[in-house]
C-alpha cells in the first residue's frame, strides 16, 4: 500500500514538472503588469517564484478581461487570473487579491462620500461582468450608466480614462480603489475616491469548468502553487 501511494506521488510530481501552464490576466497594478517582455506585479512575481520552486513551467499573457475569460473557456489558456464567481469559471484554492471598488470623482465634485452620489453619468467598464450585488446597488441610484473601455496599454490610455471625470464628460467612475490611488499618485491625477467602498470581493485564478482528469490535474497543480510555502 505504501509503495502504491509512493508511486502515485512520484507520478504526480513527474507530471507536475513536465507540463507548462499558461495564465492570462488583465493588467491590474500593483498586482499584475507588463513592461516590455517582462511580467511584473505582486501576484505575478509570487506565482513565478512558487512555480519555479516546484519546477512547473508557467507563462503569462496580458489580455482584456473578457478575452482572457473567453480564452480559458475556449481552451486557449489554462487559466485566468483575477476571477470571481460572476465570470463563470471554476475558482482555484485561495484568493490571490482583493477587489475593492468604489466611486472616483474629480477633485471639485461636491460629493463628500459615496452616499452623496445621486446625479449624473456613471462610468463603468465595458469588458467586466460586475457581481449581481454591485449592479443591484447601482440600479437603485439615479445615475445614467455608460460603459467604456478600461483596458489600458500605457499612461496615455489611463489618463484618457480618468479624463472622463476630470474633464466633466462624466460625473462618477466605478473603479478599483487600490489601482486608482496608485494612478492618482503616479500621474498626478486630480481625482479622489469616495468612502466607503461599493463592493469588496476576493479574486482567484479561474479554470474552465469540468471534471475530466486533465481539469482535475490542472486544479491540483495550481492549488499546489498557491498553497506551497
């Protein structure tokens, strides 16, 4: 019996070392970003370090969120990073980050907190499937919702996104607080976040739903990478 268990473990470890894993993600600083050919960020660095320690080849592809999710569903990538239940993928192991979204406004906006937001145009991401709880909260507000492209490929794109509220084309923007504060500091944007956050939700690595042996093996690999110390 002990020999059989040892053989299973050796077979699993051999497979783990042999197969490369490709994960896609949308840039989300400070957790994941790309500079030239180099992937950076807290989460990508940690995944790279742990996969190297386990001798598991891993690579990353930067894509808009919906393309990333659809790529996993269509078997182009093994998994997607920064996924929650609204994306329709199986979630792996423990969270890799926390998504804390709230309202951003221009510095001169009259609102002092999130409860003061009761008029105007609200900007949301075109490519995100927001959780039902978020959409329910927004539906109760007297705001005109407008979907725009959040995917950024550089500082110019990021400035253009925040210019919706800075230049008065919109009044409020629903955005990740950590990223918004980092971009505010980096680009000296004249914006501010309103407390409290609208929604906080853990983010995971997601894989294509399924119970095949290949799917279970992939989940085991990713779980080991995420939980290994």
